[in-house]
């Protein structure tokens, strides 16, 4: 064990070996140096004394104060990112995904409960999607092509005839867009009479469809639901009037073609479910707000992980990685160090704008947005760190340049480690929400 010696000016020195017993003058103190550890040279003792003298000099005190200030700035920036992350994620978690602010909702419903009400008439509805294409997340629309059919009893046929409602128009696609560009036609001119006495009609459709709900919180690792919502059209067939209830045809039949996928996405589920939509208006007739029964054919797509990583995350990580490697340059290369974070910041801005052009305007941050936010904080923090380091190095005295570089390098390492840990924490918080 190396025993320290105490001198009159409060400096501590370890006993070092000169290879013989003798004395050495270091600074203002004379010490007896005794052979104890042959592997420690005299220059280490001198370096320890210079380090002690440097930190207690006026410039050393200023440097320590600057290091503490830089640490506080970095810590504050990371705290701001974490607070924004927690606040934004808690807001997103408290928001209901079923809410539609204009008063219209497509709500899943129990058909048995609706059929138990008076005057209820059940209509069996089925659908099959043959093609999906032209998906646009920014406009929340896609093109769907396929078939749908429905079967109804004689009681409903009598009501259709008495109200002069064509059988082919009593059910429509509720989420279709650009009705002038749609193509819906019946395979038969007249309904087919089944052996059990019911009526049957099948139609083919090709239409631009709207996605009422979209959740991009985990973009680009997200699941998207593409619905085809079939719904009663005429007000006389509303639940409050003739109580027409659409019942999904849930027999063991496929509802989507295996070739109906969209490039970059995989079909993971497809289902038929009953819905009810309540409009927030009575159309000025003072007859109450009406509800309409419907059936939604929903196809769930999930983006492919590897292409998403290569397209969105790889460029981001390359830019942020270069910015994080910049503090590894020597502190005396101030001009070169200052140019890297500013260039990286501009690159991050253009990368984010390019990817946001593919998605709609959102009132929350996506999973990818949080990484861009961390990238911005890292780039700005690196620039502030380099400004501080360059100023301290330039104002340091000549005999303190070497120690100033040591301190700047330590601050650079602390910044790099804090940035990596902070980014990992923010990423985990954004993912688990």
C-alpha cells in the first residue's frame, strides 16, 4: 500500500521510487522519497502536484464552475425532454381512440341486443375484399375493391316496396369518398329468391375509402386498420324507426383475398363486426337523432420491421451518431468541432420533414418523432458544449492548456454517456405508451 505524505502547503503526495533513497524538490516542498513501488516514476508525482495546483488556481476554479454549468445545462435539457415525453404520453393514453369530435362514432354493438327490441328485422350481410391499393396515410384514404351481399326476409321486402326503396340501395358504403368516382353494380338486375323464402342480392364495388380512425403513435412500427363500412342508407330503416339490424355473415368463409396486400405491409387479421353510428343531428326535422346499423369489414395491416428500420431509423442514427462522435475529437480542434453539430442539426430537420410528408398532421408525437426530439437536443447540447470548451481552452493560460484539454475531454465523455442513456429512456417511454 502507498502511504501518503503531508507537506506544509496542504498537498498530498504518494511515496514514489527513484531506484534509490534520496530527496527531490517538487514545487515548494522538499520530501524524502523512499523506495516502495519501483513501477511508479517520478513524473506521476509531478503530474499529481500540477493537477492539485491547477484546480486550486483561479483559472481552475473558473473551469470547475464552467464544467458544473455545462452539466446543469445538459441535465436540464434531458429533463425537459423526459417531462415532455411523460406529459405527451399520458395525454395520448387518456384520449379515447373511439372519439370522433364531430359527434359521429362507429361503435361496436351486440346484435342480439338490437334484435331483441320490438319491430327488429335482421339482415344477414357478408363482404369480401379482392384488392387493396393506393394507400395514403397522409390523406387517410385507400382504394378497395371487392363484393358484398345481403339476405333479407319477406317482411323487409314488403316495407321496401311500400316505401319505394330499391333493394340495391338500402345498404351503402358509409366511408366512401368521391362518389363520382365509385363503381357499384349488382351482379343481377333483380334480387334472387332463395329456397327458404328470403331474398338475396350481391354487388361488386370499387371505391375510394376513408379511414375514420388511425393510430400512428408507434410509427413506423404501426398497425393500420382499413375498414369497409356497410350501413343502412334510408332514414326509414334507422334503428329508431323500422329498426333494421345488419348481422354479419360469420360463417367459415374468407373475407379478404390473400393477394390483397399492400407493398410494405403484411395482413395480420381480417374480421366482420356489427357497428352502430349515431349522427349528432336531426336534419332539422325535430324527429330525434337517428342511429344506423352497420357491418364493418376491417383488414389490419402491419408494417414490415426491417424496411422501416432501414428507411426511417438508419439515416437518423447515422446523423446522430456522427454528432455524438464529434466530442471524441481533441478539444483544441474548436473550429472543426463546432461545424459538426450545426450540420447535423440541419440534416435532422430535412430528414424529419421528408418523413412527415408521408403522414397526416397529428396532435401527438409518433415514436419516430421522439427520437428526432432527442437528436435535436443532442445536436444543440453538443454545440453548446463545444462553445464552452472552445472558450475555456482559448482563455486558459499556456501552462494550463494541457489540463484544460483533460477537463474538456471528461466533460465530452459525460455528455456522450448522458445522451445515450437519455435517448434509450425516452425511446422506452414512447414505446410502452
